[in-house]
C-alpha cells in the first residue's frame, strides 16, 4: 500500500544552535528524499506528532536535509530536545517550490524576516548553484536583535558568491555590537536597489512583516504578479485532504505554500 | 448499466440479511425511540428494523471515513466486507464529496479507498420527511438516484429492488430465490410514495422559505462582508463542532500520533473548522480568530469553495446540523439571510 501518511525514518546528524529559540537540524533520511527550494515536508517525532517545515538546505544535495526550526509549540519544543543520533520521521516534499525557471535572467530581490530565512537559505543555495543565470541577487534580512540573526556564520560566505550578491541585515533593536541598520526591514527597502521592471521579489517571514514588506515592494514599483509570498498556513496532511490550510480556493499545501501576491490579495485574512 | 428491478418481501429480505451476515458485516437502521441509528444486523431485533423512514441520526460517512482511523500500519483487524443497508439519498449524495476529497487529486487516500471498495451500499427511499429536511433545495431528492449498489423502495410488505452496480448484481445472482418479478402496479406504488414524500419535503422548504442552489450560488461571496449577519448567527455558537461532526459532507481531519507499548501509532481523526485551533499555527497566527469568521468559513467552504472547484454544493439538505446545534443556529436561516440580506436575530438574543 502506498501510504501517504507514513514517514521515512531519518537520523539527526548535527544540531546547530542558531539563536536562543532556533536550531538547525541536519538529517539523513534512510532513503533519499529530494525536494525543490520552497517545498515543505512534515518532520515528526515518532509517537509524538509532526509539523510542517521547509528544508533550509541545498536542494542539489540529495542525501541530507537541513531544517531550521523555531521553538513555537508542542512538537517544536520536543524537537528542540532531540540530539545527534536520534531518529525522527520525514514525509514529503509537498507543494510547489519557487519557480526558478521564471526567475532566470532577472534580478532576484529576497526579503526575509526571523526564521523566515530558512526557506530562503534553500532558495539562495539553489540560486548560487546557477548564479550566472540571475542578473543580480539581493537579500534584505530583518531580525529582532543581533542575537536573533540565523546563519550568522554563513552569511559572509554568501556575500562572496560570484560578486553580485548583495546582502544587508537590519535589526529592529540595536545594541553596542551592532554596526548595521537599526529599524524594521522595510527601512532598508529603497528605490533603485533593483530594476523593478526586470525583477522578482521573494518574501518570507512573520505574517505582519510580509504584509508591510509587500506593500513597500508595491510602492517601489513591483508588479503584484512578481511578488512571491510564503503563505505558511496550518499545513498538515500535505496532500489537500485534511482541509486545515485552505485559503480561499487554494490549499496552501498543494497550491502553495508559495503564491504570487496577485493570486491571494483579495482573499480575507491572508496576513493573520 | 441499465437498472434492473425486482421485488422482495420483507421476510425474505430479513432472511437475506441473515444469510449475508455470515460473510459480511451488515449494518442497517434500527428505530431507537424517536431516532434511527445504524446497528449490526441481529435477527433478534427484527421488529426494530426501519429501512424506510428518514436518514439515520448519524451520517453514514463514519463507515467509510471513520471518526478515528489508524493510518500508519495496515494491519487492521476486521477485514470482512461491509453492507450498509437503508442509506438515504442525502447521505448517498455526500459520497460525491467524500470520494472527490479522498480518492481524487494527486494522491489517493488508501484507507478510504479500501473501506469504500469493501462496502456494498443498499439505499432506501424515505417514507416520510422531517421538518428539517430540505434535500430538494440542494438538488437532491428523498429517494436514491445514484451512488448505491442496490436500492430498496418500501411497498407494503415488500420492497421494489433496483440494482445499479456489479456488486449489487452479484448479490442478486447469488440469492436469486429471494428476488421475484414485480408488477407495473408495484412501480406505481413506488412512484406514489416518492411523490408524497417529495411533497412533504417541498412543504417544509416553502414553509421556511429555504432558498435553493440557484439562489445560493455566489451568495456567500456576495454577503461576505455582512459582518453583522455572521456575528448574529455566531452569537449563540458554543464552538462544540457538532455541525461539522454530524455533517455527511464535512471531511476535514487531524493527524494524531500516539506512543504505545505496541509501537508508535498514527490516527486520522475527524476535525471541525468551527474549533479555534483548526487553522491556528504553532506560532499563534490564526486566519480565523473570531467565531463568526469560523462560521462564515464553514459556509464559504460548503457553498462557495466546493461549487467553485467541484460544481457541487457541499450540503445535502439532511438537516442534521440544524438538529445538532445547541445554539439553535439554523443553516436554512443563514442561507436565507445571505440571499435576502435580511435576517432575524437568533432566538437566544
């Protein structure tokens, strides 16, 4: 029987503390599981429960998967207690990833907030892999404080990619050690950073951040169908059957979770 | 296939059920006070069998899509095929939706598929209508027209038998001695009953002013911002989820894991979109924080989403939600309010 609710066992190879409440887990599934950047999977603690996460690793690496997970509820709190060597379950991938082919030849403008950088890390890795196919890659990332920045040790290596990756980090609240911009991420979204007539924008972060970033992007001249949003709803079954993640005429699990703004802008409560 | 018709006496039918129960789990409706409920065939309880009547108090979906089903391993205990007898047209209609959700799409739900294949459905005409019945407004009828293997139409001490599938045909062929030819008069009796019950349903629809699907189409979208309407109707809701659970078309479920001595188990359990937790994510975000938004969502899903993606109104007019609601929220009144823009405050206000 081809059981869509069954998971593949995966061993935790490594756990990295990103921030006080965010960790990155590197998993090796017993049988390889491929995915495309932007797709999500359900990670489970056998006998406890599962939750949806978008892998944050390079989709060209087939045997291991990274998941960057914020402690937010029952399952994630328990996942945070897991150690290298523990076995978890993985099923998926589900949904549609970022349409990389449509991004080719364009300037890719990425805006992330908090743990929302996780799916964007998978996207960046995918873009870096064919970095010359994209005219420009810009990442604007916002975190609450300098302590809340994820992938701190990697970001400099991203900056070095092929010379045309522009990365800027902003923190909502500054401190003595922070030399960069202080303010919401919207404050670093300025005219002239990209050619909006030949650019796509990808946004992932907390709902309130996505809302104001989207409005700012539209102000900057991005067209509604070039703004890609990660609508992380309560995805559960992953196959459009359980009903939890319905948003208007879509199921986020199979029609998303990435939607262009024009497709969802008229639906109620999209930012809640 | 062309539907063949026969006749069977009540006594022979009960004998048939007794014979079938050797190889099948046979469930049929028993009268239990005012209500009808499915029970497993028991020859000692023949006097309480009520194949006609109206829909049973519980939706038939539970036999195919059980309230709680183990879905991680496939070692399930009782694999005997099931016969469901006396299923009414409003419940049969719900299979349009349940089959669409669980069998169609990129992935088939193997547990539903197994239960569905493993079940023979014997429908039965309604022999009266209840005040809460409105199948005719929802493009249905008080007698089965589709989604059954065999249908029974009560006619005096006998039933007119209509066969609609190979599964049904096999039963008839295996038990030929029970099935007789019927007369033209028998079909007239069937027709007369169907017209009588249809008139009763129509009377209740007209009395209530319940709109039909042609009026309802687009009404949720149009009246989405009638916030006062949604708030008024939701004002007596106690978030019990009964409307979801008794609804034959509601299909949403929760995945639930459990650690036991026998190993890790995963269950699929019915869920209810009226619950605050239904759409809430771990971080606390919830697109439908308020009760009235959840009530509105329920109507949107039934009368907007499914007509849009399946050309099907996910309501069969069975009226169970009206009876089950402790807050007296009447789906017909909500629909009427959507269509007319006028509504009375619910009785508790």
